[in-house]
C-alpha cells in the first residue's frame, strides 16, 4: 500500500506554481507560464522518484517476551533492502496510541538490513493497537513524500502490572484459612501427581490401572487388590476473581463504551483503581506459580461472561491466565454466580479457594457450598495489609491481614 503526503514546502511550491500559472495565462506572459510548467514538472518528478526508493523495502517487527503494563519491553524493527541499488532519504516510522518510533536513513545500501531496538513502556493493561510500519521518502527535493506500508498493524495484549509475592507466606495464609473453616466431608480421589502417598489396599474396580495391583495380597486373598492413594494438596491453586465495580463507576452503557475505546487507545488511566489493584494481585499469583511444574492452577473469573481456565502450572499456562485477566472489564452484576456453576463442573484439586474482589464479596458462601471446600476471601481494601504481597507501586505492609473464611 502506498500513500502520498505533501509537506509544507510542497504546498508552498504548488501555490507558487498556481500563482505563476494564473499570472502568465491572464497577462499572457509566456515566460511565466513556462516557468510554472517547469516547476510543476519538478514537483511531479519528485513524486515519482520518492515512490521508487521505499516501494521495494521489506520490514519486520519483533517483540521479545510478554508485555506488562508499566514495565519496559524491547521492540526490534528491521528494514531490508533486497535490491542491488541503494534507497535514499528513507524515514521509517512505527507508532501506536502511547508510543512512537522513527529514524532517518540518508542512504540504505542494496541487500542491506537495518535494525533498531527501542525500550517502550505502555501505561495500561488490555488490548493495544500497534500501528503499521511505514517507510517514507521525499527524495530528491523534499517537495512530496511517498510512503510504503511494510508491516500491517496488529493487536497486542498488554498484561496486568505485577507486584511481588512471598509464596511461603501465601501458603501459610491459605493453610490458616483452611484450618479455621468448618470440616468438609469429601470423597477420596486418586490424583496421579500424589500417587507417592500410599494409603491402603482395596478390591479392584473397573477403571483402575493394572499398575496399582498389589500382587502379593492378590495371591494371598485370591482376588485382585489394588493400592489406594491418599489425596495430597501439593502446590495446586484455585483462584477466583470477581471484577465487580459499583454502579456509580459504571454510570451507563455509553460511558462504558467510551472507557473501552479510550483504553484501547492507551491514553487514559484505569477507571476503577480497586479493580486494577485486585487484577494486579491475581496476575502476580498466576505469574509466580508458573514455576510450580506439575501442579494444577485453576482460574475462575466472575461477571457477565464467566471464564474458567484449568491447566498445569507452566509459563504458557500463566500467559493464558494473564491474557484473560488483561482484557477483563468491570461488571455491575452484584449477585452473579454463573462462575460458581462453571467451577462446579470441573474436577478440582484438593486445595482451598482464594477469592479476590474489589468489593465486600457475597460469592464466598456460594463457592464453599458448591465446591465443598474452604474459601478464603481477600478484598481490595485489605491488599495493603497483606504481609506476603508487595503492590506494584512499591508499598509493602507487614501487618496481619484481615481474612474472611467460609467453610
């Protein structure tokens, strides 16, 4: 795709051409008319030559690693000249709503590659539109600029801002919440990752693996006996986020649409600080748990479009979770429990549920009943009191946190 831009010098040139041409034709001064025609030919020649230099260039844009809000990341832009002849006076531009990258090359040799790296910081989480990569040239007179689109625009998911987490203290926090809850009766389940915890023997049932058969006891009793394994919570994690925002924040649908459009442009601050705080807290847990290989991490997000993501802890799974958190918008459904029904359909690992919310939450009782396990609830107002979490702005509080537990 090609585009023409006329700079101020080009417009002044055309105005002079128009003035000379008008005077020459009205006064019948052939010399002025000829001069106007020559100036117009020079301008048209500039348009043709400027199109020749950038039109065969090739470009590529690369971003190393995930992109987090308020965190610098490196973007690399490469421009390749595959021709044998040089391209002159080329300006490369790449921009978005909250960033801009440009450089000028007087002469780009044939079969040569130019690469530029830049550190960019984006202000808000969510979807971010990267603009197309353009190559412009005004060679040789600077009276007209012709541009060629080297790379199409694309959408980038900016992940939530991360804080710092002390995993050991968090596990102790959840353990205290689980012990203070009422005892929960649940059926014994066999987890592949906890099969080292031998519990006892029982008769063989359909679906049991032949590897579990205890052959000595089978030979002695004359019937198939298999090993039974006891549940072990391990390092599994179940996290539920309630992105509720009071109606006074979401005034009406029109205001909501304006906020969404502004956030996609990346030029406004988040509308609900408490929601951004809990999303950042949830994202910090998801990212920290990526190193717990072999353990399950389940994320549930309440709201009008509930999300349940289940998988084994890994970097790829953590990125899926963070991308889901990055695009979450606030909702005003006070008693929406759809996510509870979605979680109830999943066979969850034996571990308590951590519920984080921007409000005084009513979901913990419904989660405890439906999932038959303790639920520890953390609100946005208590985040500053957590001794295992340091918010992204660097304020670390070591006081004892408030905890709401439902069994």
